C-alpha cells in the first residue's frame, strides 16, 4: 500500500511538471537504473561534453546510494526520484538510457527517448524468452511490462545487423533504428595504442610486464538471494588459478553489476584484481590480452580488438535449456576455444600464458569480426547525435 501511494505521488508530480514547456538542449543520461556512470550513455555524454556547446545542458540520473560512482568528475547529478529529477525528466528534450525506466513513468511526446541498450544479444531477451527464473514476477507479467516500456522508445541503437533483426522481434520495436555501432566501443578504436594502454595500466595499478587475463562472466537468473539481489559462484578453485598464473600473468574479475558487491574479498589473492565496480569495462578490454567469459555479450564488444578469447561455459546445458536459451549455437560459433570442464579451463589458460601469440584461431576471429563489428568505427556517438537532432 505504501509503495502504491509513493508511486501515485511521483506520477502526479511528474505529470504536473509535464504541463511546463520542454527545455530545449536538455539531455538526461542514465546507466543501469541509475546505479552506474558508464556504458553507451557515458560515451555519448563524453562526446557532447567535449563539444562545449552552451546550448547543451547535460544531467546524469543517479540513485542516491550510488552517488559515488561519478568519482571526481564535474557532473550535474539528478538523484533518481527526487523532486529535481522529476522536474528535469518531465521537461528534458532527450533521454539517453541503456536499460528500462520505471513502469509508472510516462513520457511526454516532445521528449525523445533514445534507448542505447547494453549489449549484442546472445541470450534470449524480453518477448523472445521461453523460460523465466527471476523472483517476484512471472514470464507473462515480465513480457507485458517490457512491451509497455519499449513502446516509449523513439530511437533504438543497433550495434550490427544481427542485433537489429533480433531487437525487432524481442522488443517489438517499430520506430527508428540508429545503425551506428555501440558508443562504448568508440574508445576501442581511439585508444588501442601502446601509450594509452600503458597509461590505463598505471592508473589501475596493473603490472606492465605481465599478461593480463580479463574474466567477465554473466549473471544467472536463478542465482538469487531475494528479489533484486543476486549472488555469484566462482566456478573454479582460486588456489589452482593462482598456480596457473604463476609470475607471468594477472587475472582481472569483472562481475556483472547485479553481483559485483559479492566479490570484495577477491583482491586479497596475489595477482588477482577485482574491478567489478567503478572502472569502465572498456579500459579493461584495452589492457587485457585474453578475455575469458561464458554467455556475457562482452565478447561481441571485445571482438573489435581482434584479440583471443576463451569461453568457459561450465553450466552450458542448464543455462541453454532451463534459463534463457540462445539466439545462436555458442558451442559451435564461439570465436575462441569453448570448454565446459574445469580441468580444461586451467589447461587453456596455461596454453595461453605459455604462447599467447598463437592462441586461438585467427580465421575464426576475423570471421566473427566481419559479422558483428563492421558498423563499429569509433564514431558511434557522433552518429547517434546526428540522427536525433
């Protein structure tokens, strides 16, 4: 009952502010429900900020409990659900967002809602899902709520033709696609050079003389503590991992944001770094020599660098058959070795550390790049702004 009253009041105040005229040049950015300061919205934000246009008024929507994510940057912050947030959300000319907005929040027709989304789809999404493991809802309600959200979008960013076709289906999206590639990948073309990579390693405290292995797994819908709270299971023995790393490599954990808070103790291990919060994942791509993942869409982004990848899919059959399902055969089409057994995982890591230059199959990487990365050229942010203005 209390939540219904709060929602009613917030909606009422928003609708009152909607009676005021639109404020031209006002952009509101949000990443992952106000919990992050990164991803595609951040890349577009950085692009606009560099233009130093007095007509642009840029704001970030942040949950108050996550207010530290902006760090030392000079940012016009709007605390989510505050009176000031409602005022600017109701009057902004542009929303640039990478996830869903609250279901109760209406959008005035004069506001342009640019949905950047946050990954090339490997796992089935939204209306295409056949199974559902999240607590607190049903598949039917989930799809109904998702459809109500997608009807608000005016623009949807597509990183490649493959994604565009799936987005049409899973989001039932019939408005304007922006075929730009992902803004967050612009930096992979702009800073993929020894000088910038060295600077990032020094800023993160990473050694300059060791191979860097990035581990970025997805989250599991059924690994939850309670509604909205998820846990992470490390699918290998940390002591064995450290033995494999030896003195030649370091290992970076980058957990999904939903489980990032459960990994604080990882950094106590030698040669292991936990950058699951407050570090842009693009920086981690740039400094790493190998990506290890499972079903996370990060490998589509990482493919832009044409560097080797390893797929450790320890629960492949369960994930494929009981949780989400896939849009294509990952086991067959993964652009790198695909392993399920833990012992094979250690063996592949050791093989890479001993001979990184010949690890993986260049032909498979090139083929994957040609299918999924051809729209990427380092100018996605500019393409988006040119399309919506």
